[in-house]
C-alpha cells in the first residue's frame, strides 16, 4: 500500500514537472513568435537589431535554466535565436562602420581625389606658363587647350557624379577652376580678350557652376563657384573705378546666394559670400571712394545687408526648422558690419542722424523677431537673439544721440521698461537684458557721472543729482515690478533676492549722491575761501607794512573759516547717515523687510565707526559735542523702542 502511494506521489510530481515544462515552453514559443514577427516586419539589419533588443536591452536573450528534457529543447531554441540576433547585430555594426567610412577609405576615396584634382589644376597652370615661356604653342592654342581640359573635366564629372558623388563633385570643381584659370590667362597674360569680355565669360562660368551645384546638390561645387565668382573682379581688374559695375556684380552674386538659401541650408556658402563681399567692398573703397559716392555706396551697402540678413534666416522660416546657432552668427555679422560701415560713412556729415539710424535697425530686428515668433514659435533661441539685437541697437542709440547724464537716465528708464515687458510676458531673456542695461547705467553713474560733481555750483539742482534721483526711482520701479509681476524662482533666482538687490542699489545711489552733495557743497565754500585768500595775498605784496599785518590776521581768520567748514561737512555727513539709517530701520520694521533693516543697521554701524574713529579726533570741541550727543540720542532712542515694543516688533518681524 505504501509502495502504491509512493508511485502515485512520483507520478504526480512527474505530471507537475511536465506541466511546468509545457508552460515554460509555451511562454518561450510565444516570446520567440513575437521576435520572429518583428524580424520579418523590419527591412534593414539595423532594425533587426533594434527588434531583437525589445525584450532584452542587451540584445541577447537569456534562456531559462533547463529543468528537464523538454526545457532543454526550449533552451536550444533560445540559443538558436540568440545566434541569429548576434549575427544580425554584428552584421549591422559592420555595415554601420562601413557606412561611416574608415580612415583608409577616406584617404583613398576622397583625399586622393582632392589632391589629384588640385594637382591637375596646378599642372594646367604650370603648362600654360611653361608653354608661354618656351613658345611651344600659340597663345590662342594654350587658352584653347585649357578650356578643353576644363570642359573635359566637367564632362567626366557629369558622367560620374550620379554614381560617385564626392568624386564627381571634385572633378567638376576642378573643371570650373581650370576654366577660370584659362580665361584669366587669356586676359592677364596673353591679352587675347579685353577686361569686359573676361568679366562676362567669368560671370557665365560662375553661373554655370551655381546651376550645376544645384542640379547635383553639390555644396563643394557651389563653394568653388562662389570663390571663383568673388575672385573674378580681382583677376579681371582694369585698375579703374567702375563702382556701378563692380557693386552690381557683387549684388548679383549675393542674390544667387539668397536664392540658394531658400532651399538649401548651405551656411558655409553665405559665409564665403559675406567675407568675399567685404573684401571686394573694402578693396574698392580704399582706392576709389569719395564723398560724392556716398549715396550710391549706401544704396549698395544696404542691399548687401538686406540680402545677408534675409539669407541667414529664410531657410528656417520656409522649412519651419529650429535654428542651430549658425543663423545667429551670420545675423550678428551682417548687423555689425552694416552698422560699422554706415557709421564710418555717415558720421562726418550726418552724425546727428546716427542715433535715429540705430533705432531704425532696432525696429528692423523687432519686426524679424515678431515674424520668427509667429512662424516658428518653438524657436526660442532665435527669437531671443533677435530681441537681443533690438535691445542692443536701442541701447547703442542712446549714447550716440545723447551726452553725459542723459545717457544714464535713458538707460535707467530702458531697464525699467524692459523689466516690465519681460516680467509680464514671462520672457527671461528680456529680464536678462534689463539686468545688463541697469548694470550699465549704474556703472556709468558711479564711474563717469559722479566725477562731474565739481563742475556744478548749485546744490541738489544740478544734472548729476537729477540723474541720481531718476536712477534710484528706476531701481525702485524694477524692484516693484519683480515683486508684483514675477513668480517665485521664475527668473532663475529667488524673487525676494532680486527685490533686495535692486532696493539696495536704489538706496546706495541715494546715500552716495546725497553724501556727495554734502561734501561738494562745503568743498565749494572752502574753495571760495582759498580764492579770496589768494587774491588778498597778491594785493598785500604791494601794500604798506600796516596793511600786511591786517592781511596776516585775515589769513588766520580764513584758516579758521576753512577748518569750521570742514567740521560742518563732516558733522552734516554723520547726521545724514544717522537720520537715513533710522528711516531704513522704521521702514524695515513696519514693512517687514529684513533686507532693509539689515541695511539700516549697517549704515548705523558705519556712522558709529565714523564718529569714534574720525569725528572725535578731527573735529573741533563744539562739533565733537554735537556729534556725540546726536549719536547717543539716536542710539538710546532706538534701544528704548526695541525694549519697550519688543513683543510688537517680534510679531511684525
């Protein structure tokens, strides 16, 4: 009976194992079926690898450990699938590496072709020169041979470029170069054709190269054509002033670049054209420009600017693509070059117009910013860059059009307006512009404007103090705008921190300017005393001895007056600091502004240090008494308020 039960138990265990094996086999077959379906549905071996790695990111499935014979068969199925996947992976990886091209392939297939076509071009040039030196072939024959070689290379390029793209482009580019060289030799060396005929033929060669580059979608051929096109005026130059012909020819080349830019993202071609235009323009201007040419020169200069400002952005707008950074570089180059050249040309006669000219450019880029925003709203980088150019030209217009403190005032107002726009629109790059311009305004005020205090004779009613008032108000406005319209951490820095910074700058401007007014007021009085004393000494030289005795007494009185004025200056400064620190403490306590309270305490400590280390040692007895008693009253009053209302102050704080 026990034996039968044991047999039954073993049969049951065997059935359980068989059931587990069948279940594992079903799962494995289902998984392999999914893999096979995916393998059959994809077309490339690169996709095979991707499909095989869906279940296992390592790309190699791990079979379950075998429990019995059935599961061993399942493992063999998994191993076979693993081998297939591995083969697919290695095949895909090998093809990928082959597609990228090894160093050997790059040298043998590309660089040898480039070196070879360069050698042919050099060989043709050496042949033409050698034939000329030895009089082997007639001049017309030499040019004809060169033309035939160039056309032959173009024919070979036509035959090979469809199947061997890089090779065909290099051969065709060599053919274009040989044609340029042959026409240049016919004009410059042999004088077989005149400059206008040479210029015309080179224009045809350039046009042919542009057409072929578009037909073959060959950037390298386009580059060769552009280089040849921009060197043509140098090769076919007559040494005479042909402004209209030269600048019209440059305009045609630039229009060709603009036409290509609509459908091709060939920014390298725009770079070659941009610097080629600058080189030709400067070469002509250095030799031939006069003020009589100002109108026509500005006309063509503006055409060049419009062409390159459009060509750098048009592709992104037409294709609705994001910018990659090269667009911003080309736009900046064209803007800087155009404004710099225009400023140099217009400044002698039209300087008063230059600020307005910068505003025109600001409006131009503002329109571009709106256009980019409406067509490619996702391209924040390009939109922000165009806004930067807009703000930049507005900021530049201010110092060009105005002078001295008006610049600082305008920059302060501009910074506040930009902060308002940036905070309301939630545009951090506009807020960043506000920070930059506010920093410029503060820098100019403290470094340049404050040095002009000695030029004024009126206290408070002068240009520098007016600048300080408006600048401080602008800083307060910026702090208020940040506090009201910005969200916490929306500007990358805590809102409270930014508010404290701008409030601190506003107070610093106020303290600095009032302190400067106090010191300068007494310095002017002291300077008047010195002037009177100097005149009295000059008059005493020719006066009798009795008069000289009186003059000496007057000199002693003048010294006393100067000492008294200096004491008044120092005590007035200390009292102002005490009063202002008390105001800051009151505002900080009742407004619950910790930063303001800290600023008030810092200023109060500065006043205390000034009293003990400056006033008590340099002032007269009367002014020491006034300074000490004033400080003591203020400190005792503050301490009494803190002690009496400490619970209330704690609640407010």
